[in-house]
C-alpha cells in the first residue's frame, strides 16, 4: 500500500511545501488515525509550534523517536489523528488524558497543531471537528484545552467550535524568560 505521505516528490524534503496552499474550499484533506510512520511529520509540525511560541509552554524540540514512543503509548480511547493533503501531513490532533484519576475519565484534554504554512486554511477546524466526533464516539462528556490569551487565531477557532473560557492560570510558565498566562477553555459534549 503506498504511503499517503509520499504522494508528492516534494515530501523527500518536507520543508518544500508550496509557500501558499490552495484556498480552503479547494483543499482535498483526509483526516485519518496516525501511525508510527507519521512520527517524523508530527514532530516537525509540533516543533514549529514550539518554535513559534504561540501554542505551548514546551521549549524542548521533539524528535521522531520521541514522537514514535509517544504514539506507541497512546490508547484507543486517546487517539492521534493526522490531516493529510496532497503534499503529505499538514496537521495533527489528539485526545489526551486530562487527569489520571478515574473520576476524570469523562474528560479529555486536546491538542491541535497545524503546519506553519498551512495555518489559516481550515485545517485546524477540520481536525478540531474530527476530535469532537471522536470524543463523542468514545463517551467523553467534556473536552478541555489550555491556550495562550495572545493566540488570537486559536482562540477564534476554539470559540467557533463551541469552547468557552473557564479561567486563567496566571504566570503558568515561562517562555524566553518571561512569565505567561494560560487560558483554560472547555466544551461540553
């Protein structure tokens, strides 16, 4: 079976994506469960989010091996999905354990990351909509997320999908030596 990530010769160099992706209504995107073979693309996209300082307090770049191990540790209840375009994987999203205590089994934390050059083209919305469906199918009652108050695009997306702010963790962590707040949002399913 051909690898959908290698449908374009540009995937030999994953940074060779077109500078301007096609318009959102012309995108042919497939959302599918992630596999171990997707670890490199997931790491690359996550590292863009880390370097851009807009989506996570993480500052340590991830490797393919680390992401492969992370994928291997995911359960069927907490899957990872990838968004695949003709050029390869352009985003990923996951349902994550909110809290290991059993009383929180009905709540999932979420992650959504889109490749830098593909942001603003509806990929995040497609992934988020897919996570909501997957969460309902797995019997979750609520989804939660943490985001930066200055992540305007992310906040707008989350609100459009029905997430509402529930509070702010003030000075939750440091980025580049500066304390930053984290906004917590939730969506009841």
